[in-house]
């Protein structure tokens, strides 16, 4: 059950995949979306999401994440390129795509005047479920997302976390094989965020649902995603597992701060045996480890052997922000600030659909 | 006193500047009175043929006075909306923090209402004159009419300010508007008091707005009636709603 | 209507009605305001009964029709604002991701208007009857009054839906309210057209379709069965509704923009 306080963390893939609900995944080739004024919010995206995996789509505000999601969920026709979701072409077989997917988009998109239960009843009715099944499914989903107690309260009284949970429940009404989550934890407190992560991991691990998750939070992509695509200015700049992407950038570094500042030179001498010095804290010494994370134990032993006492020892692994920095020359935070200061297609009023 | 004045002028400058540099703010408040004037004076002019209707300046002037005072009242109310909007956006907190004499804030809003209404009144009057309105009152009498309008404008603003300061949300808009609307329309709008019948006559007779309307019409027709009573009502309303607004300010201060 | 479409329309209609009735701040004024204005106008303009050529000896009978028009105006803004909110919050996107047919959305939306208009019309008629109105068309005429009033509300509601779909914002819909109000006032709402003295005003009232909507309802109360007035009233209500619905449908397709 999706309840705040459930433990976070990635679910090992081999541990429980009992069956993969989705057999096709998502494929996009040369996907482009152009808006009025020639603004290309999405500029030729090629991606593949394997069935049953959690794909994290990471990028700053205005990078093109939501536009991509809108195209893949058939809400926005592509200007160019093709995409297949659950084995169906998004441009030609929209209705079939929609039958196979669930989406919790960036806005919670709830009616403040309806209760949680009424939302689910409406959603089940729109999916054409028979009356008895509607009731059953409503109660099951309310239970699953922990909203049974609040089911008869109007949504305007819900907290942000509760709204997101209801949003997720609505996306799961028709048991989709592919789930799109557009920045699902933005604005949530850490507890609610962890709870949502657990549920997403369970959906993928237990039920084999393919999850396409967009986020601007590094930690979210790192913890949840099997593979990550990093998007900037409408293009994918890097793609792979979080570990592989980080390894591509470089090896980890270790920073050691001696208790006694007079021992700094001695610490530096020891650390130099394990790697090349790099800029770091002025009080300590930082080197990039030639032997990777595994060399950390040797570093500790060597420092102990020399009788050097440390106030602080820290291993810095490359982050996805480092990956973004290496690929684009900017950090994700800096890119977010830059995106906020320029007008971008994703926030520039209502996009004109190209077809009536 | 100096800080009161500087606060009032600063708040007033902002409101006046925003209104006159944003047509979307100023124009609707001018169009509405013009529209009512057109609908009433234009569409109902035959009512002047009702036996017993003998207003010397004609139906256009008769309706002009109503529209003149109505625009003053609603001009005050619209500025009350602006106060509520400032609270919703958080701008009021900035004003409350910065102003050494907070009562100056209310005075500033009142100044904005006055200036905006004077612009509206000028336009409405010009249109009425172009439409052939007869003005039989003297300069002094017309100044009296203007004075009544100014007092109504300030009174309405102070009423709306009191609501806005207490509720601090635009959702309180109907609370500001409806009592003023009812007060205005339960008065001799279309015909003089003497031609009203039944319950409406009883209500209008007790309605303070009737004094204002009858006095205003008398001033424009050059036959002043109950002017002292009308000014007493207007000044009394200003006094009462000043207290109401200042109490509202205390309430807003306590809310933080 | 096929069963799935009926289910969709029913679900969306239920939501539309529930939502409308859960907003007393919007609903109560739409009931009270027209009645207050009626009382004020009848009190203030009752003397107009004495004008030579006035078609009835009761200004209340004459003015009652206007309450239905005002009710319809409220229906426009309520319907439009609700739909605009769905667009702004992304709820329309949520609906678009279901098998919902766009016809279901419009029909469901309009069902809420029908429900509100029925309650309004019944209320106004009841108040009128209590106050002494005696329709010349008899009991059958009462039903036709309600029917025509609901049709007018539907037509105006469709205009509201079109405005919402065209602009996508509730503020823009609200901003149209004064314009629609102007249409009401520049009509034969307060005096019959032949008694409007000012030429340009009379011409505008003659061109204004709202005059004929009012006169259609009014004829059932003060005249009886006036075929021409009814034909014009029904015809224009249907025409306005059809045009507005068509325009709303076109813009809805654009809003949904689904493949």
C-alpha cells in the first residue's frame, strides 16, 4: 500500500519480476515538436524504453520533458518523427495507445469540487467498466493508495501528497501496461516522495509495468530508474543506466581532512599513491581514485599505517549532475535558472495543435 | 502627520499609476456607467410621459444623476477589490511592513478611488452633454452635485476597504458589492419617489440613497431639495465607514 | 445513443450537475439576483403600465420574462468558467486520455446547465404565480415557458462553453459577462419596442436577437399563443444554440488534439 513512511530505494530487478505486463515498451525515432514562432521544444529525440523497466527522463525546466510526454501520450501530435507506445503508433492508433497507458501529468488535474471516490467513479465509468466492477475497482484503488479514509472528502481539502496519490490511482484505473509520470514528486515532502517512489518501484517490480518518469530531481532518477535519458534543449544528451553514465564521467574522488592541519602535507603524500590530486576543500586533500571505490579501504589502511588521524573522510562519486555538466557544460541547477529566465515553448501559452 | 501624508501619497501614486497605465483596469470602470446611462436614458425615455412625471430638466438629466452617483459608488467598490487583490498577492504585507503610519494606507486607497472616479465622472458627463442633457443648475449647485459624488465615492471605498481588510480575499467581492447595489436600486431609479407604489415606495422612503438621489436631481434641475439632509447622510456615511475601515485595518494587522 | 456513449454522457452530466450545485457562491446569486432585479424593476417601473399603448396592465407580467434571460446569462458564465477551469487545471487532458468521446463532454456539460435552468425556471415561475402573474396561455403555457427558458439557457450555456474552449481561461469568460449583459439591456427587456422613444436604441433592440427570446417567453404570459413570437423565440434559441454548439465542438477538437 502506498503510505507515507514506506522504505525508499530501488527494487532489484531480478528479485521479483513475476511477469511483464507490457511486452512492447516505448520507441521514438526523430521525434520533433515545433511550436508557433519556430520554437522546437523537442528536437529529434530517439529513445527506447524496454518493457517492464523504469526509464527516468531527466532534465531542467524547459528542456522538453513534458512536451515529450504529451506526444507519447497522444495529447500532442508530433511535428515530425514517429513513436510507438505499447506497440501502437501514437499518430495513427491514438485510441489504442490510450487504452494501454496511464498518465499522471505535471498538473494534478483534479476537480476540487469532487471527492476522491467520485473521481474514481467517473474515471471507471469513462473507461466503460460495468457498475459492479467500477465500485470494486474504486475501493481497491483507494485502499491501495491509502485514501479510503479521505475518499468522501472533496479534493480541495487534500494535501499535495494526497492529491498525487489520487492522481496515481486514477492513472491505474484500467490497469495500464505503461505508466507515464510527469514530475510526480515535485512539491511533495520527503515522506510522501519516498512513499510514491516505493509504489512506482513496486508497480514495475511486482507487476511488470513499464514506467516513463520525468523528473528534474537527480536523486529521483538515481534511486528509481533502471535507465536514464538526460534531455537538454529538446535533445537527449546522454542515455544509460545511472551507474554507467556516472562511470563514463570518471572515477570517484576521496576527500580527507586531517585533525591536525600540520599533517595536511603528509596526508597528501599518502593519497597521491592512490590517484591524482584534484581541487577540493582548502582544509583537506582530494584525489581522484585510480582504483575506483574499491580503493577506499586501501586508502584508510594506508593513512592508519602512517599514524595520520582524520577529522573527515568522504568519498565523492560522480553524480548525474556531473554527467549533465560534462555533456552540456552547465549543471542541472544552473540550467534550471537559465531556463526560468528565458521564454520556452513548454511554458509559452497554449500550444497550437497542428491538426484541428 | 508627515508620515501619514507620505504613506497616503505613496499608496495613491501606485494605484493611480497602475490604473492610468493599464487600460484594462481603467476602461471597464468607465464603460459600465456609460452603458447604464445609455440603457436607462436611451431605452426608458418614454417613462417621462408617465402622468405625474414632471422633472424640469428632462429624463436624460434625471437618469444622469443616478448614473453619476452609481459610478461614484461602484468606483469605490472596485478599489475595494484592488485592496483585496493586494492581500491575495501578498503586496499588502509589504505595505504594512513599510508604512510608519498604516492609516495612511487606507487614505491612499481612498485617494486612488477619488482620482479614478473623477476621470470616470468627466467622461460620463461629457457623453451626457453630447447626448443633449439639459443642465438647469447653477455653478454652485453643480459643485454641490460633484461634492455629493465625491462623498459617495469615499464612503463606498471605505465600506469596501473594511470588508477587504477583514476578509483579505477577492471572494469577499459580493459582500462589498451586493449591499451597495441593493441600496442604490431600492431607491427611485427610474421615476421620482412620488411615482413609486407599494412596498418599493416604503423602502425607498427609508433608504438613505433616496436623499442623495433626490438632492442630486434637484441640484441639476436648479431646484435644490433636501440638500442638507443629503450631505448629512453622505458625511455621516463617510464617518461611519472610516471607523469601519480603520477597525478592518486593525484586524488585518493582527492577522499578520 | 450507444450504451458506452450514454454511460459517458451520464457520468459527465452527473459530475456537471454535482459540481454546479456544490458552488453555492455561484448558484445562489443566479437564483436570487434575477428575482431581486425583478422586484426592483417592477417597483421602479410599475408606473410604465400607465403609458398609452403598454401591452398589459401589469408590469410584473411584462417583466417576468426577463428573469429567465438573466438566469440564462448566469448559466453562460457558470458553464464557461467550469469548463475553463478544467482546461487550466489539466482535467481536460485527464478526460482526453480516457476513451471519452468529445460529444460526451459537451453533452455532459450542457446537462448541468439544463438541471440548473430547470430549477431556476421553476423558481421564477413559482414566484411570479405567487405574486399574481396569470399567464394568458394557461397551464399548458407554463410548461412551454419552462421549455423555452431551458432552451435559451442551453443556447447561452453553449456560448459559455465556446468561450471557454476558445480562450481557455475563466477570466476571459468572466470578462465577457458585461458584454452579454449589454445585449440584455439593449433589448426590449424594460419596455416594448414600439414604446422605445430613442430611434437608435429602438433599432438596436429590433436587431438584437435577445429581444425576440424575451418576447417569445413574454408572449406566453401577456398575450397567449402568439405563433409569430413563439416561432421567433424558439427559432432563434435553436439557431444560437446550434451555432454555439458547432463552434464549441470545433474548438473542443482542437483542445483535445488527440490522435
